[in-house]
C-alpha cells in the first residue's frame, strides 16, 4: 500500500476567488486574475509519497550552490486535481530561512512530468511560507 503524506499549504498571500470547479479547457485571463485577488485564502493539498518526500531534501552545496530537484506529487487546488505535477522546495534563501520549521515554501511545476499541463494557464506556481513576515500580509499589499 502506498502511504502518502498530505501537506496542507495555505497560500498566505490571500489569493483570489474563483467559483466552483474550473474547466481546464476554458481558461481565460479573467479566471487567473480572479484567482490572484486578495479576497480568499486558497487551500492547496500536496500529496507526496514517503520516498519522494525524502528526496525533496537538496543535495550538496552551501549557500546559493544548492540543487533543488523536482519530485512527483499530487496537487489539489481550486477544484482541480493534478496527479503528476513537479514539486520542489523553493529557492535558496526561502529554504535556508525555513530550516527547522515545518512550514516550507514550495514551487509547483504543473508541466514538469505531464507536458502541456497547466493551472489557469500557468505552468508554475510558487507557494511562499512568509516566514519573514510576522504580519502575513506584506506580499499581498506589495502587489496592490
């Protein structure tokens, strides 16, 4: 039996509002714009096998010489499910700042293992942990 860790990442940037399930074929710029509004906090459910979760840990390097590799993961977001997306820890400073705390930043690449796969026209999506923002709102305000 394949046991999966379920990680619930709350997008803290207070992202937008899209009603119901979104058809992948009928993506419009208005849908993506609505998703990134600051009127709703979206739940993002990441499903990763234990082996892939362990493989997320970067290899070698120090400082900015760290290699982050993608693993296969399931992603559920805004009524859509992607069974084979790429997942990795996000960038050097985001990763090193979050060492020792459970809330990590991730980069999702919908197109990594399934070519042509997109979420609202996006091939990649960053999930920021906002670990350096005690107010949890600075990033959302910066985009206004």
